[in-house]
C-alpha cells in the first residue's frame, strides 16, 4: 500500500535566516540596577521591549533607593562592566548604545573605550539629576563624563535645569539659557545633538527641544502633570535609543519617544509611598468598556483642543564618534 511521502523539513539555515530577519533590534544599555523598578535598568529594559527592541543590559552598579529618594549607590568595578559589554558585543549585533548613570569615572572610562571601538553605533547619553550625591563624587563624575563620554555621544538627553547647571555653570545672564545655549556648550564638547526637556513655560506647560548649536530642529510642548515622577528621563532616553536603533530619523524618533513618555506618565501609578512611576506598558492595559459614546466624543474633542504645539523636526545624518582616547 502506497503511503504519502513525508515532506522534507525546511533547512535549518533557512529557518535561522528568517529568525534573524524578524528578530528585534538589540540595544546595549549601560546603567544601574534600581530595586524600586522606577529608573535605571528596570526602566530601560521595559521601555526598549515596549517599543519593539531587545535590551542588552550591562549592570554598572546598584542603587539603594525607594520611590521617594536615593540613599546610596554601589558601583561595580570597571573590569566587571567591560567584561559584560565585550561578551555581548562579540556575540550580538548592536544597533545603538544608551549610557545612563554608571557610578564613577572608572566605569565612564571603560564605556568610552568600548564605544570608541564601535564608532558607527550611535551613543545616546542621559544625564540624570545627581543632586542626591556627595558634591565631590558628583563633580568627579560630571568632569569625567565631559572628558570621556560626551565626545562619543551622538545625542545628549537631559532636563533643562540639570544640563544648565552642568554645562553652563558660570551662566550670568538674567534670563535662563535657551536649549540652543546649552547645545552650544555641548558642541564645544563634540556633541552634535541635544534633547533638552522640561523647559518651563507659562500656564503649567513645559517645552522639550531638539537642537544643535546652530538651529532648533523641533520642539514639543506638553502640559505638566500634577504628580512627581521617578524614572521619566530614563524612559525617554531608552525609548529614543530604541527608536533610533530601528532606523528612524532623529526627528521622528524624538517625537515618538516624547509621545511614548507622555502616555507612560498619563498612565503612571504609585507603587509605594513616594513618587509616581511611568507605566511603560500602558498600551497593554485593558480599555474601559464602560465609557459611553458621548463621553468618548467629548474626550476626543477635548484632546484635539489640547494638542501639544509641535514644530516638525527636520532630518539629520548621525555622525560617527571616532574620537580616540
């Protein structure tokens, strides 16, 4: 009796090629562990996954913190950071690198050396508020970041006040520095693009500006939230890094990252007794089916009336960072 022939399985190589083509982009992240889940590597991993990437988290240290404040930070030594990063870089194609808070000058030096070996991979650097840290440690860290990491940085992300105090410490004008003023200071340190966030505006609004030293490329204005958040900066910078890694233009990636952050904050929650935390998986939450059509129409109309004022952001070419140390 004849039997039906068994179809031959697809060659293993073909399946592997298909898997490679559909795999998410990989983003290397240098940051610290946060046991509260509000910031650091927790924020990076969930954000990068949420926007369709795969995070390669290099642990540079650990916070002792809750949702209200940072009590201490314990940095890993630079050899541990280097071995973590080299291991994945030699195995996995990386399309973008994010640098968060890494704990000390030695780790910054290690990261600068690693990134200089991969000049075609864009580096997005985020500078958080370090006012919780001892003054001498803070000064050493900021000086090392200027000297070692900023020359490797493609885009610098930070709050207006944080970047002002860091890059323009001798500012003497009666007015606050503009985003372009900050970008001019960053350009002197070889940073081509700066995303300045949280610029105060009247009527409880803040502006977020992508700029170079020569021109403002675009901006997005959002209404301030009543709540205090922890982890917003890590969320924004991780989203921007992942969106750039997928091949988006810097302007498009910036606007999408800001919109992602706005939605995450709008859906934010308070897990403890301190600050609120962005819900980076807001899109996975079940929708409220009890809202009636009239309510949805009113909400849509109100939303259209309060659209953030946005200047279209022009395209750009991401330069390589071939600075040698």
